[in-house]
C-alpha cells in the first residue's frame, strides 16, 4: 500500500460490479474482490458489514458463509444497477477504516444505456457504518464504460483485435480497429449457465437435491472440484464444460477464429478464462489470455479515473 496521508479524502477508484464477483480498486489500496452476494442476516462487524439509514447488510464472503439466505447480483439483470450502492459500500467495508472517503469513480457496466440510472444510484453523500465504524462517503461517478474496456486501457493494442470476455452472467464479444471499438455484443451465456447445469446434474451425488450454485462457484474459483468434504464433481464438471462449450461458447469462439483468419489478434479476459481446462483450450485455439484476467478490468478503470482526475486538475 502506498503512503496515504491520514487526512486524505479524495481517491480515484475503479469499480466493476460483476454478476459473479465485484472488484473495487481504490488508489493506494489493494484490490477488493469478493463474491457479489448480499446477506441481511445478523452478523458481527465483519469485513463487508454495512449499516446505512438503519438497514444492516453484509456483502461478500461473509454473506456466503452465513448460510443460504443471500441475494446475488446474478439473480437478476437489474441487480448490477439496483445493488450498486449496496455492493460498493460493502466493498469499502473491506478496506482499512477512514473517517471520510471521496471516491472519484470510473465504473464498468454490461449495458451503457443504463449509465444514467447507475449514476443516480451511486452519486451522492452517505453516512454508513462500515465494519462497525462510522464514515462519511461521497461518491462521484466520473464515467461509465462498457465492461472489458478497462482491461484494454493502457495496453498497446494491435491494429485489429477481437476480445472475448468470459464473465459470470455474460460472455462479451468485441472487435476493435485502430483502437476504436466497432462491435460490442453481450451474450447471456456466462459461467452461471455452466454452474446451473452442474447443479442439476449432480443430484445423484447430493442425496437427490440440486447443488448450491454458490458452493459450486466457490470450489471452481479455488481451482478444484471438491463441492464438499464428501462430494467431488470432477466428472460432472468435465461433461458440463464440454456441453457448455459445444452448446453456447463454440459459436462465439468460431466468430473470433473467423476474425483471426482475417488478421485480428484474439484476446481473452474475464474470470471464466481461469475455469479448469478452459484456459488451455483457448490458448490451443490461438487466444492470448491476458494476465490477471479477473482483475484486469478494475486496474484499467482505476487508471482511467486517475487520468480524468489529473486532466481536470
């Protein structure tokens, strides 16, 4: 962490309020990456605990650990906007306490047509209690950009480029020429589709019950297939991954390969890149999987925020 003055209030920041996990990167601090889960269960003053206007909730890992009763961003297309303030304050409640934060934010969104709605939800001054301590939080949204743009910010882009962004709720297909975006199409076939398929197929291992998506997601993010102490979903995962690829991803990957044939470089970003077996498959097909594909977008959003703050003096 860089040397931050105790009285410093103004911080450029990048916020990626993903369907699966949210990423907040505040200048001078470590990136906060936690599951996009919100629980209203009674809890101690754990990281992610927020009290705002008399309502208490917890965002992130502790919401998952508290039990099954939590809301997820991925449960509804509207949640990325509707829950944005809730999840942003929850993310702040994971950072070392400060009496005052003035965040100058660049935010990414799957549909920039909703940018004004998002600004209305976020912009303002708030007096939350974050992990047990009071703070004054001012949020100023500098810009809303399409998802995945952050990962490309500051990169030396090839003249012709096609990018696939494997997110939790969507898989994004984008094309760029001379650094300018020509195409940006979200497909509703993200990792959650794969996870739901696994949940259905594992009933015979789980006493006839559908698997819990949050537990499946957790083990895959940890890089293994141990759903619980007694249940390994390795074979089911392999079969479902093949089905998911054939049924949904193959078409988009083929579009990228067609673009490669006409001279594009093809890049892959997003957390889905790191699914066991998928990264290898993408690289075999000629994709460059960007370094740190999960957090690359947030780092770029922070760089954009710093550039705007610097330009505005």
